[in-house]
């Protein structure tokens, strides 16, 4: 990822921001004594927002470009950003152990295969009585899922793209609500609650241009085709989404998907 891609990612986060605005304060309260850590902060929008309510806010991401963007655009006196991987963050930052009263992670864990390790890291970074809020996309996801009525299936079977995508692995890993709750309990959390929200039609897509931006920042099949064809596969993917995405009661397109909200307390 380069700096322009980080900027594109930030520009097209509106739907993700709508998700955590909708659910975060519904399930978790933030106060001015909290020390918050954002697991997989991307370009820093969420941690910057939470820094206005908390004492200290920290965010980390494995992408150097994302962190550089966050440091430039979303800076505040009580915010720090670090480069780290959610799978082994305590190996590189052992001083985080037991340091944080609140941990958040928004739209990250569907990219991670070993969720138990991440849940363990979250548990270990929390202080006693600390709470975590985890938001990520469930098994059904029209843009990234593995079902035959979802975009990845369409692209890998498209006559123009199936040759290029022969070796493509859809690195999208989601668990059921029950499996997530069980894993959180297995790493030590005493109080765990989970909520499944579907079909999430509140996340409006207002135009085809916005949809194209969303597709370009989230659909990694584009990287598997030669550069001279990338605008063409992006156009095909956007057209499929525009044709197949449902319309909500406000007359806007939305991505049919499940949203998982997980809350856990260390006690």
C-alpha cells in the first residue's frame, strides 16, 4: 500500500464510520479517565474520534502507510499511533499488557484467520475490569463473502477474469456469533455478549462513484490482474454490485451483510 491508497481507504470509510457510530455508544460508554487502544486503527478516524472523550487514545496498524497517514491527518495531543500487527502486538509492545481500560476494533477481524490469538491479545492488553468492543462483518457479505450470490464468486467465474483469478484465495474469515462468543470466553473473559445485526440496510451508498471507491479499496482481486486491465475489472465489479445490491426504504443501494457486535469484560 502506498500513500495514495491510504488516502483512498480513508476517503471511502464513510460506511464503516456509519457502522461504529451506530453501534459503539449503544453498547459501550467512554469517559475522560479511559485509556483506549484501537486494534487495527487503519488511517485513525475512530481512535481520533474517541480521543475527544478519553484521557489517552492509542491506535496501531500493521500498515506503515496507514499509520503515517493517521499521524499526519488525525493528530491530537492525547493520541499516539504505532506500527504493529494485531496477531503479535504484545511481542513488539510488551508494555501494553494490562494498560488499557477500553479496547475497540472495528471492521478488522474478518481479515484475520486466527481470531483466538487476537482475542487473547485483547484480553492481555486490558486492565482488570476493562472492556472491549469488537465490530466486524459476519459470514454473509455481498462484497467479500464466499456464497455464490456474492461478488467474489461472480469474478472468479467471469470469462474475462477466471484465468487471472485461478490462484486467488478469498482471505475473508468470519465466524458465527456463537463461535465468537465461545472463543472470547476461552481466553478468559468473564462477561461476554454478542449481537448479530442484519441486513444492515442503514449503510447507504449514495452514488455509483461512491460504490466504485468502496469496491476499489476493499476488493483485492483487482491486484491479481495485470495493471492494464485493473480499471476494467474494477468497472465490471462495480457494475455487478450496482445491479445486484438491494435498495433500502430510502431508495439507496446498500451492501447486504451481517454485522457482528461483540462485547466482553475482563474480570
